[in-house]
């Protein structure tokens, strides 16, 4: 108990130094069972969730970690509505135009575009969306790691999801690294109509994303940072974007 309490205190202190956000109304718990740490609780956004998981890994000295943190959904969405919105957004995204898109509804597979026979065709792939208790699970295969990461970001963009479990496979397999994360981040910014991607520069070093440049509003600055936090990567995010006076 003392060990987990000490880790939690270190994590929360580091979190408040990084984000300047207080989580007094979002209680976080860390427990240990058979040498495995579990971090649980509810946080206001995906950035807080990713920060807490990264900091817990940092202060736990490499102990195995079970992630049970969830993002609060305000307003809450039913699983069916959330699944429908995510599928519609993926269907409308140019990068997935050659993908078979389907949804898992009450254990049954519903084909929304294409057939499973088309999944292996050149430039194709398949994305299957399942939602249970507000947790989105993405399965299937896509053509690149950038496509894989973009699928997660789209799920977060829709709003209302409490977590995203991205189990998409990249076929053929690709080596991951800073260059790949940079490519995915550029794709995400270009896909987000709320930001001007050409005004933002990206640097990735040891999985950490640093954003710079100059934008018109603080809302755009915050949105670009949130896009980075939505990306599937183990590193953190540094926001050095300036807002024009």
C-alpha cells in the first residue's frame, strides 16, 4: 500500500506540474496485485488520460501496468449512437475510401461498405468497429501505421467515447519510430478542419511530439495539441504553438 501511495503522489505531482490541471474531482487509484499495478479512475479528456498513463509508467520502475482509466463522456452517448457516428466518420474519410467498413452489433457483423472478400485487394483493408460501455475497439487490417493511428484519432474526434482500443494490424508490417509518428501527426492535422496544418510544425524525438508555429486563436492551439494526444504513441506532447496577437 505504501509503495502504491508513493507512486500515486509522484504521478499526481508531476501531472499538475505538466498540465496545470487539477484532478480533485476525478479521483485516480493505483493498486497492486501479484506484482501488477492497476491504474483506474475517470479523467476529463484524452490528454489527461495519456499523461497519467505515461507518468505512471515512469514512476513505477517498469512494473507491469493494467490501464483502467476512462474518459468521462459529457454528454454521454449510447453505444449504438457512438458506433454509428464513428463508422460514418470513417466512411467519409478519404484515407479509408478503399477500406471495407463494418460494425459489430450485438455479436453480429454488419457490413457498411464492401465485403470481406474485398479486404485483401490492393489498397484495401478492413476496419471493424465495436463499442461496449463507451469503449471503442477497432479491429481488422490497414495499409500503414499512419492509417492505424488516424483511425484512433477519428474515434476520439467523434466525442463520447471513454477509451479506444486499437487492435488494427498493419499489412504489410511496418517498422515504427519517430519518422512514422511524424508522418501520422501530419496526416491528422491535415485531416482536421479545425486547424491550419500549414501553420504548424512538427518535431518528433524519442516518441515525444513537439508542436510549434503560429495560429490565429487559442482554441486552434489547444485543438492541435489535443490531436497529438489522440495519436497512439508512448511519448508525450509539448505545445510550443504561439497565438498571433
